[in-house]
C-alpha cells in the first residue's frame, strides 16, 4: 500500500469513527466492556504502572486499566478519531477517573519515547491499520523490556450468521465489498496473529480465546450494533432511500433467527499477547 493510499484509507476510517462515536458505547455493544475486563485479567497491570491504550474508542480498556493501576498509575489513551477521543474523555470523567490522558494520535506514528510504557494494548483496532506490522513495531518500541504488547481481534465466526446475511444483502444491492468484507477478518486467523507478533520480535507469543457474546432481545438491538460500529460505513454506501429499504429487508431476515431466548450474538475474541525481550 502506497503512502497516498494508506492516507486515504485512514481518512475513510476516521470519517466512519467520527460518525459513530456518539453511539459507540451503546448498551447493545457492551461486548467492548466485557472484552476490556478480559484484557485486564490477561494483562494483569499493577498499581503504579503506565499503560498505553491504542485506538481507545469510547475508552472501555482505558477505564478498566486505569482502575487497575490506581491513582499512582497512568493510562495514555490515543485514537485517530477526535470524536472518539472526546467520547473516551467524557466516559472517563463520568467514572470519576483522573489518571487517564487522552490524545488525538496516529497508532503507527506514536509521539512517545522508546521504552516508556510498562504495557501497550490495542483492543479491536489493529486490523483497521493499513500496515499492521509497522504499527506493531511502533508499539514494541515504546514498551519496556519485560512488558507486554496485547491486541484483540474477532474470530471468523463472530457476529454470524447475522454478519453473513448483512454482506449478502448489501452485495445484492450493488455494494462492492473488500476481501475480506470486514477489516476485522484480517486478524480472525490465530496463525496470522502469532506471525505478526513473532515478526515484531515479541517473545512468548500466545493467544487466548474468550467468548463475550450475549442474547439480544430485539432486532433494534442488532441494528444498534450495525449502526454504531464500522458496519455503518458499508450501509452508507447506499443512498438514503435504499438504506431504509435495506434496513427493513435485513431486519426482517434477522427476526427469523430469534428463538425463545432472543438472538444469540456470538462474540468470540482472540486476545493476542507477547513479551518485549531484553534489549
């Protein structure tokens, strides 16, 4: 990918996430909070440590880490979307946390010095970056020897069968999809995650699989997931009239998937981590 193409890609991603920031912490997307709790359990940050949270979004991981490192520790939360930075700040203030700093910053061009953080984390963000290896090497650079670099991604089965229906119905309306159709599927293969970590020089590379799914109780909840996530950008490739038609068709199909418990939303998360070697 050329620099120009990479920059265009980033601008598209910024545009989508600026648009969805206000609803990124919607209750229907509570898997972000559940995953953040699992991240902290895996990372095991200690009081007083400095943590970098990359692509912070609405701040779920930053908040969980800030609570773990306590008042003597510090979390630096960054995002390329200014609207997301503002949303994360709003949520941190609502939680009464004063040990989080939010920055508008590019994840593959960090403005931090070498060996500064005890651990670096990126939850559901690495797969959006044009050059994942370049970004991961940046995160390694700013993390101390013995510290962890951790990132999360979704398994290939996450959000299915709803996601497959979503793609099929958009394609039927003439929306051209990338391959894979969702950026998240760039890191749905554990072997790809392991190779990325090893190529960045991370030792003891490992992957934990966590299920953080739950039952939705209405089609409106599923649409809230679509409309407040990266999927919205795909819907908005349609004109406004066709968006309404698509929504009605799609939700009618989703309704058929409900049972007496509601609609199971599978959210299987890959938690990939490695350790910075001595240097």
